[in-house]
């Protein structure tokens, strides 16, 4: 397979395929970051957050909990739980989806934190052999396994929300520093794609346990990513965790010390010469956000590369045994699995192109045309989408049905919409996926 030429982004210094670099030399990640996060008014965002919290405090004043916080024992989930309890005064239930890969450090941290904060903690566990079969089936088709965690987290949060009548679900996921902004040229329902990938390998009664689409469609949940509203600054987070609540951070470079196989993810990317993978993107994310200098970036990147190159062989053997594969498989090229069968084609967007080039429609009218075009595909998957407001190039949308409170809607659906808006309407529009308050 011919290796694609890569160019270093002038801002984050990471290598990207040429198609992801704009005329100014910025990668698409930096371009999106500058619009969506560097210009964000966090004071205004926090005021909006406080209003949401006040609403749910009143809604659940006669219940035991105001909210549910996804809790892995990693730094971001710990800090999120700390803020929810100490700064904003909510009564949270910390919920951990046992993904079968939790480390002893994470379990120790979780015990320390919930004791010190005085919050209840629920661990939702699965049959470990069945869970292993799910991991194996998915990994052997994709060479990825992190996606299974999303399923487990979503399932665990949903079950806890139903049991305790707590619709507000909070995560510590930080899109600003944890997620790329690659434009998704195709959309797909993650649960549907998961089924397509594993259905020929494991029984339906096993994989169906990890599907929550119907639960989301039938129940009103409010999924809130805390760091959409609060600026995510690494040094501030570590200061609180180390000095106030006793979080074990012996190795700050180990970003995902809560995951048993996180270093294998980097190792696999390394031996496949994939330096644009998210496992290498943390230094770049901090650099583009102005949290570190170029010298600090080079030092961090060097340490991450060294970690992934020198993975302990016992860990490699444990990984190979867990996924029932041999070492040669790790460097093997796989045929990409089909994630979706689109019902929308490029030609369906031709009316937008014609209207834009002829100046027949305003941006808002073009956006409504675009939403109407993609809506059938979303409805096919049990969801829906509407425009709430468009003002000053800020497009606020809302997802409904099965797309409501989906753990990866912001990573897949919003990215897809961003791609379409940039391609067919304007490169200046910022998109926010807003969530409705639950009665």
C-alpha cells in the first residue's frame, strides 16, 4: 500500500495528510479548535451550566441524587466529580461501567475519591467472559477496542438513570484536548455499526446487552459534557487532584492510567507508523491550546513515543492472550469494515450548491435545506435533528430520539454536520449540540 505524504501543521507540529492542511498551513484540527474553543466565552458558558444545575436540583429535590457522573478513576472524571460535588453543590451518584480493563490504580483512586468527597459509588459489571468475546469480535475486525468502552459507559449510565430517576448524566470528556476535529465525511450510528461488525462472530443475546438505542429513544436523558462549559486546563486540574483530594498521580504522562491496555493502543499505532492517532495527540492538543511551549511539546511527545515503543513484553503477551491474536496481527492491514449504508448521496446536495452560488438563499435557509436532506438518514436510525437557533454564525442544534444522550453524537453526528456545513455552506459556522431539560 502506497504511503500517503504527510505535512507538519505549523501550529500543532503534528504530521497530517496534505488534504487535512489548509492554505495557511494549519491542520483541520487546529482550524476547528481556534473557532470553537479559543474564542469560547467560558464565563457565559458557566452561567448557562449553573442554570442547568439549578433546574435539576429543584427537579430532584425529593430524590437522593441530582445527577449521575461517569467515573473511571482517571484524572478528568475525578476532577469532574470534585467540581460537581464541591463547587456546584450537587448530590451526585458516581457510576463506573466496569469495562474489564480497569487498573488497580484506578480502583484505588476511585475508593479514595468517593470516600473523601462523601459520594455514593455504583460499579456496573458485566459477565467477564462474554465481555471478552465482545472485545475480541470487535478488535479482530477493526484493531480498535476503545469504542467498546463507550458502549459500556452509555449502558451503565442509562441503567443507573432509570433505576434512580436521575436524567442528568455528566461526563468529564474534554473535547478541547481529548478529541480530534476531523471532519467525518460519512455519518453512522455507532450501535448499528457495532452490530454489523460483531454479529457474525458472537450471538445476538450477547451483543444486544450493550445496545441502549431503544432506552435513549424511550426515555429523556440529558447528557452533559462538563468541560464544554468549563475551561479544561491541565495544570489547574493536577493542582486540585494532588493537593486537595489525594489522587495518585505518580506518572502524569500516563494520561489513561485507568486503562489496562492504553499503552498497547499507542504501541499498535506506533508499529503501524500512525502518528496522527489520538494517543499521540495530547501534546499537540495542549500546544494548540497554549497550555505548553514548543519545548514542552517536544519533551512530552518524545516521552509518549518512548512509552509506546518500549511497551513491557508482559503487557504485550497479556494483550495478545486477552484478544486471542498473535503478534503479527498487530501490524497487519485490515480491510475497513462498513460502518453504515448511506441513503444520502452527493447529488442530493446539488440544490444547496446551486442556491448558494446563485445567492438565492441566506445561510439560515441553506442550513435548513441541509438538515432536511440528512434528516431521513437520521430518522432511519431512530433519531432526529432540528435547528434551534442560528445567529452570528453560531448554529445550535438538538438531537432527538435514539440520538438523544448518545455518548458519541458529538464525535460522529456533529463532526459529520460540520463537514457538510463547511463543504456546502460556509467555513465560518460553529456548531453546538444543545440538550433539552428533562421535565
